[in-house]
C-alpha cells in the first residue's frame, strides 16, 4: 500500500465537475489575464478573511515581495523574522537590499518566540514578519502590541501555510497590517500552478499593491513606481473558486485529523508540535519531533509511508543567508531542525492515518530494539 503525502487526487475527483466547468468558462470568455474570476475570487476571499482588500498575485513569494515594496522596504532596513521557515520568507527581504533579523522560535509551536522580539528591534526595524508555521498563527496580539509601542511598525503575517486558520475569533491573513498567502498546489487552499494573495484593510496599501502588481502603473502606460508582472492567472483564480466549494469541510477535516494524530502521538509518547488553545491550525503540515530521523524515514518509506522535513536547516545557517542576516544565536531553531518530521496530511487523509500510526509504531519499536541490541 502506497499513500500520497498530500492527496490532491481525491479532492480533484470530488470537485471535478465544478473545476472543469470553471476552466471551461474561462476558455469560452477568453480573458486569461485579469478576467472576471480574478475580481470574483478577491471579493470571496476578502469576505472569508474579513480583510477589506484582497489582491491576488502570481505566488506567495510575490505576495511577500510586493507587500515589502508597498511598505517602502529598501537597502539597510531591518525586517525581524524567524529562521525556521521556507526560504521565500527571507529571500524577498534580501532581494530588496534589506536585512533579515532572525530571532529564535518557541520550541512548542515552532513559531517566532515573542519574548525575544523587543530585544531585536532597533531604529532600523522597518517590518516585523512572523510566519504562521504549519498552519498555526503566531502570538499576533502580542506582536502587534510591541509593533505599536515602537512607532507602529507594520506587521506582515506570512500566512502561506495558514489560510483558513482562526486566531481569537479572527481569520489568518486578517491579523495584522498585511497578510500574505500562497495557492501553491499543496497549501491548504491551492490552485493548479502558482498563485497567492495579499490581504489588508488599509486602502492606501491595497492601492499601492495593485499598482506594483501591474508594473507600477497608476493608469495604463503611466508608471509612477517600480513594479513587476505579478498578476495571478484567471485560470488559476477559477480553480481556487471551484475549490472553495468544499473548503469549509476541508478545514474542519484538517482540524479533526490533526487532533486524531495528536492523540495517536501522545499514545506513542512521540513529541509533536503543539497548538495553542486560542487558535486553530489548518495543519498544512502535521509535524512531530523525533530522534533517529533518517532511520525512521527509511523504515516508513519501506512501508509506503512518505514523510518530509520542514525544514532541515534554519535560514540563518544556510550558506547564502549566513552573509546577509544579522548574527543572532538561535539554538532552539538549530535543535528543532534536526528533529522535525512531517507525516502525510490532507483533508482526505482520515482513511490512512491509522496506517501511518501503525507504521510509525513499528518503526519506533524497530529503532529502540536496534539501540538496545547495540548496547
Ligand atoms: C510556500 C511558502 C511561501 C511561498 O509561497 P509560493 O507560492 O510557493 O511562492 C512563503 N512562505 C512560506 C512559509 C511558505 O510555506
């Protein structure tokens, strides 16, 4: 029995008719760039998150880049963020000549450790950029409060993994100045290619982002700022619209499967990423912390159970970022990166998690048996 790490096939089978109908509509009207589905999706997602504006863009990475450009980030500016994330988070900072200031993470949630935030703020701090890792928002109220105290530093939530998550009665992407998400196929709300979105309730930031998205034009062929070609395709917007049909069910499933996994891991005595009580995780990844990771991965793979590592090396220890980031000691990130292991997870995974659990139990027994016989 071989199982997928992310099951997009079952989702496609369930939504086939709607997806094909939506795609067909686009082929019929032929407005491949900025067609009516773009505005329709933006309006649906703005209602869903509660943010006044949604600006769809070409990817999650471009959502972050355009947001930083809109907030005027440039050479020498500092952006406080986490090193325990996907490279895109820091990449966009460096692309603009700014400096990522990496602060350490909370070992329980693997999100930014807010108790370290104030010490990292200087007169050059331009943005604070927490990541809602694995689908769970950071301590956004505390981060926003600190940002306000230091002269209203804008806060950008990298919500590429957390679209659909709740935090104290609000939705991820609507928790700070700007929220950025990704529609990469394997994210909680995915398209069939690249796509992303920027959320904000600030009219002027929204307008700036819209202009940057189309080469900095304030009107056709009138360029008032430096921009880029950052639009999301009409076809990809149509696919996300079709996927909204069962998105609420999918989020509920993710939460349910995550909590079943939690119980299973507690039973096995396996340490896991923790979720706080005042928020939900949409479990873009279901992640445990273990020893002997490579051996366990191999044993699971022999049983047809795929796993992944998010992420094996913190960004401040990556060859290229060592030279760019400010040197801050992040021992928790270093330690956690050696132990994290993500298990198969998707809204349609409820049939397979028993199999994953049994495989993991056998693999753990195998490893502990090997350790004993080596003594
Ligand atoms: C996926 C991801 C991104 C980038 O999104 P793309 O759509 O792939 O460009 C940025 N940040 C985090 C935390 C991500 O997981």
